[in-house]
């Protein structure tokens, strides 16, 4: 990473002269070197906080790339810091003031001329030499085009713009990143986006050079008039392009282009080989003359000034790719724009678009998605940037556009959104849900990158456990999934939550012909096989377990040989790790899964005894022991729970044996319960790990975008109970669609008095009532029959026939256990065999008790937590006591008088909950799902299956037409064309859009007049005002939001300027205040420092005077330079006679007896302290204590007055003569200042009075002998 601080400031070296043009990231200027006057070009990149990856790539390449005549020279990168507008990067390059070859060609064509073939060969020759230099230095340019081949006024040819160039290492000679400008991109570069094992080498530049050669001849690249996104479909599938009129050009030029545009890059020639091409070799020996001709041509064009600049931006940029909507928008993108509305026209339009691999088509605000049955390179992060907050017509229809519409609506209106994906099984719903999550994660970028990674890993993990291969879909969802992505009020993703419904648990124990078990069983088997851990998990290496074996006998062969299974296992491990599962949890999951596989291998045999003939046993205990060991339970307890059961009769518990069939049913019920509860636990664990961080935002304050991915409508050769539930769920989704698209809209037309033509549609409400109503609906009848112990599947069908007397139900003749339903998607014949058993979903209490004794904590939790009304494991964790983990003594010792229902019941689980059936779980699941869906604003995606053979580019007219009919697409087109999909109350409309017609400070009322003013100001057409609502077309909302965003953008700019001005003014005030505060602090410090120095000077001069006076008292006795208080003390202690002399001198000097007596007493006290060496107490003793408010001591003698005036003159000066000064001003002392004179007053003290004067108690600043 480039450190911005390490870059030099460009202002010291370069000076801007004029603007040259505009680049991808900023403007390009001509600059001059301040030192030598040389000219250069500089890219001044927009204000940035860090270096973009493309900029860094270009810098790294140019920095170490040796100079070459055909590669632009690099002078360095600089950084200009600016605290107001942000820092700018300067990329200084060689100046190519001849413009680009594209500009040259455009200018000639505008004048009715074209480039001469010799000039073209010269330009291509220079470009080839530049590319050869790059490739020799292991660099792929990856963006060769006319705009990146610049010319100098001398006729030089230079390659520029290395922002997307790739550096090749010795260990990696190929790349697999899809970047570049679409029209010039090589097929292999486009293909590598989805095919991760696909790569390319430096010969992709050869393809781009071939396209550039066509550009030099025709002025534009092939497909230039097509939307860039569409070109990515066309280039890999179309034949290699040619010149528009090849016959007008020489054979050599045409052959050169054909060699460059060989689609198989392995057969494509390299740059070195192309330098030997005859068309290029004709330049040899003529290069100087051709260069001169080119220079003259450039000069002529610059004088004419007729250069037309055309810039095609590359896809791989950090900014969205913007295309003028008027030029690129196709009316075919939206079926509502069709003039003729009938089935044939719609089918023809969809087939035409599908042939061009345009799999997405709009029907107003609804998206139709046809399954391409192949990987398409239109889902990369670069495409996510295209569909980010832009006008829908700016880009072709895309699922990212639908996701962006939901996201923008959520952020703009602060309302939850719901994306409903519907269609048949195999129509592409699951993949569509993946793409929506991918794009929403991109749009809601948060600072927490780990959270985004976790959300992206949720779908692969859940689908490994909940998806399976069926007869019509290799990755069919066998459960319903509603994923809620949670966002902050500002639109940043902060968490996610999954709700799962109706897992097809019966698939664990048995699959139909041609179908497989859940993916995870094959993934884990292959993973453990390659890790050589099969023995650790008690799995066989040769024969597969019964639950995953099939009629082909190739299961183990596929597990061993298919690399995809092993890769998927590694991917699942990665998902567990990224989401946050612990190693212990993952290990427990693997043991439970392998325990289920071993449980399926348990076989039973009938034994006959003297008293019983229907008793079963386990003849081969190996599988039983393996299962018990993996589940951490006792094998004997497991065997007894499988082969017998408890019956409570009149307070007594009776143990009854199970038949072989009954034991097998118990075994399978245990396996289904294990897998179903494990799946629920994984979902709950994911929700716990992805719940929003309360420190960032509470979930209540956030908003959601829900994504519904539910199993599609199914009609197999044999349809059972699972298909009935799946199809009822699809009926409910279709009813929801009809209500929002047709029923509610037409009801509002009537209530609001809007004259709109009614659109007829197929209402499936009566059929849904036949399924769900109580007490005579199909599900209620199924539950009622399930409560009768003697009921059979035949009696169930008879009950259906007797009570469901309507046109939607029929019973075929000659087939007893069958009945038919006329669904919205067609007739389906159901086989009622095992309907009652599947609906009861009985799990014996003995099995639950045994599993609760497991030493595996996860397994304990699975069977200790209650089930919700939807049949899933409750989120709350149950406390498992030591008593519940051990097998009750009654069960191990005869099992007498124990209520097994009480043993297995959870404290939070009601008795009624235990008696729920699969039908009741299903009913509650539909209610829960609808309650989530109705909260948000719906967005519909209708997935269409183009053929039943899963073949790419195969469009079955009949199959598509059937799906269009039963999904009501034709009626949807009509109502979107004639109707008003958005109905907004006046108050809400004015509150939302009043910025468009009123001033910000105004608060207009939500009246009809104000709504009219807003609509007229917006210049919209085809809207209607009802009694209380505004009726708008589906495209009006997008237009209003764009207008509103533009107005708010201007407001934000004004606010930014105002805030900047206020901030600058506030900063100025703070700065002035800080300066004043600094002056105050400085003045206070200077005053303090002056007083301290004055005190030091006074003390030093006083000490000097004392020393001088002491020397005069003791001449020759003491060295003046070494006199200290300590020396004086020692001297007086050793010379008492000198002590007496001082007394006598003091007395003779005194003028009055009173004065002498007082000062004699003080002197005695002082000398006594000197004798004992107490310096600290001396000063305190010499001061006469004075009480508060006591008058100061009167001066009674001339000596007192003189002493006070000399040593304390400053007090008198301050009190009488000194003028007050302002805070912060410093008094300057000069020679005439009386204050200065007082400092030197000590020097005039008489020597004979110094000792006595210094002890005056009236002076607070008196100096004693004890001071140092």
C-alpha cells in the first residue's frame, strides 16, 4: 500500500499550465517543470483518503518499468495535501500532445477521409513494440484501445493507462480477473468471470489490438452501438468481428485482424509473432518517413480543430458505469412497451431476448427471469457497481436492478421490503436468491467486513443441508426459506435472520427413483474419505450406507472420483468457520450425521418365542453399536427402544414388542427426527451468530429486506404428501401475487372513483379455501382421519371424495389410492399411500428418552428443546439436568409405572403441542410466512423454466407459454400498462415529495391542491388523483425519487457550504480565543518569573551585604568567600569571647536604653539558636506573633525608619506611586525607575547597622543569619 505521507509535494516542482482533458478518475493537465521548463502531463485524481487499487497498480508498474520509446515515460507520483477540499494525487507522465489515435481517426472521418493503411501499420507497429516491452517485463496491459494509444506532435506512438494492468509472477503466468473496456475485451477475459478454473495470458492484449485495428479503420469498435453489458454476452458467442467493408482494405490488413481475433487464445499468435506479419513488416525502413507523415497529419487535424472525443469507460472502475439512457435504453426491455399485447407477441419477445442471452425482462416493476442453464459473466462486483442507485433504464434488465429497487425504497421511505421469488422447480429461484443477497450485501456495505462475509456464507451452508437432487433439478430446495437482511436506518447491513419451513425429512430415509438424499451426506462422505477418517466415523469404504444408496450402484464411485463433492465439503467447513461455529459444534454435527447413516444400516429380524411370535431383534449388532457410539448412547438401550415400546394403560406401563416393520418405522422416525432437529439447530445457531450488534443499532430501529426462496411447484410421475404441501404453498404465493397485482388495485379504483378498465385474472381463492378452511378443508379432513387409529389411506381418500365436492377435486376411476387436484399451474395426480403415516410423524417416547441420555451435549439439546407451532426447534435453550441425562431407573429395571409422556415432555412444551401433525405444522408455517410478507412492500421476481432438459439456449415454446399462462403474466402486462401500481395517500405523498414544489421551511398540508402542485412541478404525465390518494404508474415513483434525490443533493451541497462557513467562523473564534488565552498565560508567567527573579536578586544581594558586614566584624578570621551561616555558628561556638564583643558593640551603637534592651534580648535569642544550630526555628522565633486585625508595630526611632525604608521600600512604592497595569502587560524597568532603585538600596546599608537592622521583627521580608 502506498503511504500518502511519503509522497512529495508537487507544488515545489510542477506548475499547471492548462487543462488537456478528463480521465477516469480526474482531469488531465499540462504542467511545466519549474526547474528546467520541461513539459509533462499530470493526472490530478479527485480528492481521496486512500489510494485506489487501480491507481496503485499503475504506480507500481510505471515505477519499475524500464523506459521504452513506445511506452509513456513516468516522472513520479506526488501528493498535495489540502485540509479543506481533500488531498489530491498527481501522476506525472510524459506529455503526448498529439492526442489519441481515436481522436485522429474521428477527425479524419468527420472530414470525409480515413487513415492510410501505411499510417495504420506504423501505429500498430509502435503499439506492438510497446506491448512486447510490457510482455517481456511480465505485464499484461488488459485495456488496449484507441484512447490508450497516444501520439506526440513528432509522430511518436505511446501506450498509456496501466490502471488495470496485471503483473505476472514466475509462478503465475496467467490471470483470471475479468477487467477491461467491454468492446475491446477478449472472450477468455469475459469467460473467466464465472468459470473460476478458467484463465488467460498476455495474448488477450492481441485480441484488444485487433479490435483497435478495426477502430483505426472504421472509427468505432464492433458492437459500439450496443449497451456495454450486452456486448459481454455477444463477444464470446459471436464469430470474430471484421471490418465493416473488408473489400475496401488490403488483404494484409484483413489478415492481420483475423490473426489477432482468433477466439481460441491458445492458437492466437503472440506479439512477437505479429511483428513478423507482412502488414507490419512493410514499416521496416519507412518508419522515419511514416513518422513524418503522421506528424503532419496530426498538425493538420489540430489546426482544423475538428477532433471528436469519444470515451468508452472500462468496467473495472470504482465508479458506476453511466450510459446515456436515451441512446442505450431499449423498448424491448419492458413488455409493457409492446403495442400488441397477446401471448404470441410476448413469447416471441422473450424467445428473441433469450437467444441473445438477455435472460431478464421487465413487466413494469416485475422482473421475469429465464433460467440460462449456464454460467453468465454478469454478476461480478463490477456489475454490482452498475446497478447502484442509478435510473433503471440506464442499464439492461437485471436481478441486481430489482435488489437495488428494494434497497432504495427501504432507505428512502424507511419501510421494510419483501422480495418474492416464485416459479417451478428448476426455474432458478435459489440462484436468484443468492444473487439478491450478494447485491444487497454490496449495497449495504458496513464497516464490519466479517459480517458481510458471514451473510454471504449462509445460503451455501443452509442449502447443503436443505437441498437435494431431484428428477428435474440438481439443486432443488426441499424446504422453504425466508431470509431477512437487517439494515441500519442509514442503509448499512447489520445482521440477518433465517426462517425455515417444512423441511422434507422423509427424504433422509427414502428417495424416489433418480433422486438423491440431501447434499450434505455426500459431501461429508467424500470429505472424510479423502481425509482418511471414515473409520473414525464408522463408515464403510466400499458399500454405501442404505440411506444414500440407489439403484445405479455408483454412489461410492461418484463419492471417490468426483472432485466436486470434496470441494463442497471444504466449502462447508469454510462456511462453518466463517459464520462462527466452534470446532466442537462442527464435530458434534458430523457425528450426528454419520450416526444417522449408521442408524439406517440397522436391520431387524423376526424371532418367535413361546409367548410371542411378532418380536423383532437386531441380528447383526455392528451397525447398532456404530450408531450408538456416534450418538454417545448405550447400544442396549437403543436396541430396546427400537424393538419395543411402552404403553400406559390405567396408570400402568406395559412394554410391548415391535414387529420387524414397526421397528424399521421407529428407526426411520428416529433418523428423520435427528436430521430435522439438527437442521433447525443449525438455522437457530446461524441466527444467533448473525444477530445485530446492540452497540451499533437495535433491531427494532432497523429495517428489513426479506427474500423468499420456497420450493417451486412440482408435478412428478408419482406425487405424494410432500408434493401436496409444496403445491399448496405455491398456491398461497400465487394468491398473494394476485391480491397485490390485481385485486387490491382494482378495489381501490372503485373506492377512489377512478375510471380504469378492469383486468380479468384467474383467482385461486376458492381452491385455497378448499385446502385450508376449517372444518371441511382438505388439511382439516386429513388431521381428523389421522386421529382414528383404525383409519387407512383408503378411508382417507373416501373422506376426501365425500366432502370435497367441487370442480378442483376429482378421483380417477380404477385407482383406489389416488385423487387429483386442479391447481393454478395445472392438474396433479396424488398417490395417497402413506399419507396418514407421514402426517402423524410419530416419534416414540422411548427414543426421545434414550437420546436425552446422550453424552453429546448438542444431541441432548436437540431433544430437550421444545418444538414451535411450525414444527421447528425452539430458539430458547433448555436446561438439561443430570437427572434427565440418565436413563430413568424404571426404564432400565423393568420400566414399571412410568409415564413416558411426562419423561419426554419439555417444561415449556404443552401436551397439545405433542399432538401436532405435519398438516397443522404446515398451516402454521403458511400463517407465519404470510405475517412476515405482508409487513413489507413486495417486489416480485417470476422465474421461468425455458425447457425441461436443462439445456442452454433451448427455448420450449409450449413450456414457457404454459408458465406464462398460469402465472398470469399476460394479465400482469395489461394491468401494468393500463393501471396504477402505486397508490399513495395525499398526506404521505406531500410529506414525501414536498421538497419538489415547496421551500424547505414550509410545512404544506396533505391536500389535493398541494399534491397537484408537486405533480405539475415534476412535469409527470398519466397520473390520476383520487378522493384520498395519488395514483401513479410504476415508473413514476422512480422518476420522483430521482428528482427528490437531485433536490436533496443540492440541499446537501448548500448545507455543506454553510456548515463549512460556520465551521471556519467557529474555528476563527476559537483560534482568537486561544491566542488571547496564550497571551494571558504568557503575561501571568512573565509576571511570576519577574517576581521570582527579583526575589532571588534581593536575597542574593542581602546575603552579599551580610557577608561583607561579617567580614568587617571579623577581619582576618574568616575568608570572605567561604562565609556561611554554618561557618558562623561553628565560629561562635568555638569563640565565646567574640560573642561578648558583639554584645558590647551592639550596646554602644544603641541610642536609647529601650531600644538597646529590646534588641539585646532579640540578639541573645538569635545567638542562642546559632549556638545550638537550629536554623529553621530561628526565623520563627525572631518574628513577633501578631493576632488578626492587630495594628502593625509603630516605628519609634530614626534607625527603624531608615531600616524599613531601605529594605521594604517596594511596599511603600507599590502603595503610593505605582500605577495599575492591565493584565498581560509587563513593566519595563529602566534606570530612572524608583522600583529599580529600591532593588539596589541594600548596597547603601551602613556596615555597623547591618546586624541589628536585619533582625527587625516589623519587616516581613527581613533577612536573618539563618537564611541561606
